[in-house]
């Protein structure tokens, strides 16, 4: 978002920007089709397997999908705004690209930010349970997460008077400015919103990377006490987590860079970067955690991550203190606890 001058660029630049907007929207819609296939495939896996991921995980990926559909209903509306409401001439379409409908613009940002925070929250939820409900371990991801939506130092939120009166999350601060200015901020306010949104994307990427590191570290420690076959399968689970979050974090970083660079009318490359990065970020925000749920549950199998082992894993969610001289019944109990621990890796909840 930026303020715009009255002069218009050359015809070639106008066509390039209109082309970028059209193609980026079509690409995003195509990816939403891919997201639909991934979502319903994951839902089928979750509902047909004996060990489902749990209600929280299923509800989260379902809400993510619903938000993604709503988000792209805004994109359809924007297309109508560009090419139907303002489609008389090339110049009118180009001007429409620079001035979006006020409240539609605000609502579009709100749903996009909700999707980002929900995706991060789902990852932190899984990390919380993998680490035996330890708040201390997930303190850093939680701090970053609340920086996105909750309390954050007001000195970092720019010079907008409405924001400096209190401390709010980064994404929430951007929405507040848009509400206060009725989605038509001044040049300085627009720059402030851009900086806040960019900071929010960077924080979100850091949150997802930090949480993934904690989960991978926990699984790696757990696999050291198992058999070689178990270690190989746990390594596969770690690869699934890293691959999924890497794509999501990369999309966030690209969007953060695109937003933080000051926009200027006539810079068709920057306009294309902003447009394409925004178009693919929403589908990826839903696809990454959803496909991770599907792949982890497929990799977990029916107790196959810890086949016939009775070594202590350290990942005990309902561990009990025992005596030094354990009976055979206690050893069997250890085996069941280990299998239960693996189930929590794939389920992410008790």
C-alpha cells in the first residue's frame, strides 16, 4: 500500500501491471483448486484412519480452508472491480489497480492475517503437545506469536497516534490504521502500514521456523532411543515437517520483502512481485499445514514408528514414577507408552 501521484506511467507499464494482476489472480485461483484437493484428501485420511489427528487439528485445517475460500471470494470481487466496474478503458483499469474499494480492502487484510496466525497457532499447538505441554520450551514461539496478534512494544509500531496509545499486535495494528483512515491512509500512514505488515510477515516466518526446529529436535532425541528402522521413519517425519514449513516460510519472506520496499507508480517489477507473492501466499498458508497433517499421519502408520521396542523414549505424556526393580507388567507399560508417544507426534494433542 502506498499513496499514488496523479501522473500515469507509459502504456507499456500500464499493460504490464494489468497483466500481472490478471495472471496472479488466475494463478491464485488455480492454487486454491490444488488446496481443495489437498484439504479433502487430508480430511478423508483423518476420518478413515483408526488414529485420527484429533478434533483440534481437524477443526483448524477446516477453518483454514474456509478462510481461504472467503479470502478468494474477495479476489473475485476485486476482479469485478478492475474489469467490470472500471473496465471501460485501459487507463480506468490501471487506476482501479491503485485504488481498491475501502472496506473490501480492510476485510481482505483481516481474513489474510487470521489465516496466518491460525497456521502459526496450529504449529505451536503441535509443538506444545510434542514437548509434553511445556510452556517453558515454547516460550519463544509464543512470544513471537503474541507479537503477531497480541501485545507488542508500541515504539515499534510507527508514528500513528491511534496505535501509540496502546500496545497491539503487528497485524492488528495494520488493520486498526486502515480502519481509522477508512482504508485511504496518507503517504506516511501507508508507509507505516507497509512496515508493520512486513514486520508481521517476518515475525510469522520466524515463529514457524522456531517451532519446527523445536519439534524436529524433540523427534530427533526421541528417535535416538529406538531401533534403526524407527530412526529412519522418524527422520522421514522430520523431513516432512521441514519441507512443509520451509515452503510456507519462504512465501512469507518473499511477501515481507515485497511489502517493505517502497512502492512507486511505474515500477512494474515491484508491482508484479507484490501481486504474485500476495496471490500465492494465501493458498500456501493453508496447503502447508494441511499437507503436513496428511503426510505425518500417513508416515506414522498403525504403531509402525516404534516396532517391537521397549526402550525409554523420554517423550512421555502420562509418565509415572516407578521403582528401580520393574516388573514385566511395567515393561509392557513402557512399550505402550512409547507407542502412545509416537501417536502424539502425529496427532499433536492428547
